[in-house]
C-alpha cells in the first residue's frame, strides 16, 4: 500500500434481485418465522370507547385452538397486517398492480419469500411499511440519487442532524420520503431491501381461563382490550394507522386470526394465597390484566373456592365517567359481589368537577394502601404508560414511604428497588 493512500472497501451491493410477474396466480402466504403461530377464531369484537375523548378502545374475544392454555397475566401475540391505505400508496409509487406476483431471485434477509408471492400480500403481511425512517435508510436513498441532482440535495439536507430529528418527530417512513421526493428513481428491489420484517404485537390478556364462559369445548376464550390508533399522519402523508390495532378492529366474528399465547416473564400473577391483599393501578387499556385478575377472583369466589378473600383495591384512571370508563358495569357488579373495590380517577371530567389522576388518588388513600402493603403484605401491580402512570405512581409510592418512615429521597429509591426485587411490586408498562 502506498503511503497516504487509504484502502477503500467495495460497497456492499444494495437491493434484492427480483422479478415482478404480471399474473393473477394465487400464491401461498408466507408463515411467520420463530415462534409457532396458531389460528384463533374471533367470537366477539365490540367498541368500549370511541374517538370523542381520545384513542378509541375495543374489546375482542378469540377462541384459541383446543388444547391451548393460558393464565391470567399472560399475553397474546398478534400478527397484524398493514392497512390498505399504506399498501396501496406503496403499490402506486412503484406502479404495481393487484395481480402482480413477486419472485425473489436472490436474497440477504431470511424473511424474504422463497417462492412466488402476490406483491399485495407481501406488502400487507411481511414488512414494516410505516416504521420511522432510519439514517441508514436515508443514506441508501441518497446513494440512489444522481450526483448534483435536486433529489440528492434534498435528501442530503434531510440527512442532517436537525432535519433528521424533525423527520423522526413527525414519524416519516420510507414511503413518506419517497412521496416527498417523487422524482427519485428507486428500484422496488432496493425499497423492500430497506424494510424490516413485520413484527408481531404483544397484548395483555384481559380474561381468566377460570371464568366458566371462557371454557369452550373447541378451545378456551381469551379476550384483549386494546387502543385503536388512527390519526392524521404527522408527516402530512395520509393517515397513521396502528398496524395490529387496526387489523384487530376490522376483524369480525368467525374470522381467523394468527396469534399465540406468550407466558409473562414478570411475576404478574395473582397470589396463590387468596387472603393476601392486592393493590392494582391501571389507566386506559392498562385495565386488561387487572380485569383478568378480578374476573378470576369472581370465578373462584362463585365456585366457593375461597371463603375468605383478602382486599383487592383497584385505582383506575380514565378520562370521563360516561365516555371511556371501560368495563364500568362489570366492575360495578364485581364490586357488589365483594371481589374488588374500585377507586375511579377521571382526568377530563365534566366542567366543575376536579381532575383526579391515579397517583393523586394513591396519595389521598396513602394511609390505607400503606397499611395494606406494609402490614398486610399486599402485592402491587401497575399497568399503563411508563412515562405517565408508571413514573408518577412510583414517585408517589416513594413519597408515601418517606412520610411513613422519615427516610430520605435517596433511600426511597433503594426501598423501591428492593420491593421490586422481592416481586411484590410489579410493573407491566410501555
């Protein structure tokens, strides 16, 4: 090697060799790699709250295959599909037709199809179309633009740190950028090589297998409680649809759904001793595992399996008592049966009513919750937003501990870490 000259490695080839065939041949859908998915059947799907006061919320019931098992606190993994609007935007950008078939001749990614597959099906079921663009993906687009072209200049400006940060804030995807730079000549093989595989989504099960109505000869019923994400895209291109939530919202009774049960890795389980108190903190669809717990307590009590139940306290945060108080009637019935006590907290009540968040109510009831936790050895479960419910309720618990023990702030963190390690304080937050 000559002095002063740096050896340059040849760039790795970009893109996937493929052929698009103009045909209407029906192709076999690709299966999801990794864990074995099963086919569940939707038995019910209803709205719990509409968009009038926030994200819509729904309840879906799925009959799992015979022999399937789950426990309260477990999850269901759902393999969603990209919504029509996003799929057709991509097909329009690359002049693809509904009947076109994708044949991959060479590939570098395991999730790429090994046999001919309908382009529409591939885009809908195999790749992430709406994920925020990465700097690496943006760099590939730059390399595909002609030197000194307006497209390259525009993309290079987007690649700068400040501009790229703005793209992330607005959740620009690769297809959003391509629509922003319509003259960029990008082969379809390079586009799909940029994409990640479509990831399954995880949902807390909101039912108990011990509830008699969930025991069916064809397989157990498991329910999910989920937000349906839909809003004008912050990028300005089309509508943002949550992939899995939109897919679930559009399922009707009798339709199949690809899913699997995943056991919780947290100690998010009811105590084996029914006399042990439990304290539950939930907001919005974070009610899901708490509903499973309460439904299970109700089933056990009705069966006569526990003559003496310990207290169960639920702090439940919603926005409005009439618009998104999820499972209001069920919770009222279970409260009347002595299965749970519900402390409702509304952040957007009617004019004249005071706002109340879960962490506020927790502080108001600190004498009782401290007695249940410190003396009664209650387990504490939290499910909801990590940034809101998770952090604020944790801060309140530390505040309660400092008031009751006289300890300092630093010590309160040590105390909280300690009870988490003892698995008496369990968070399932996102």
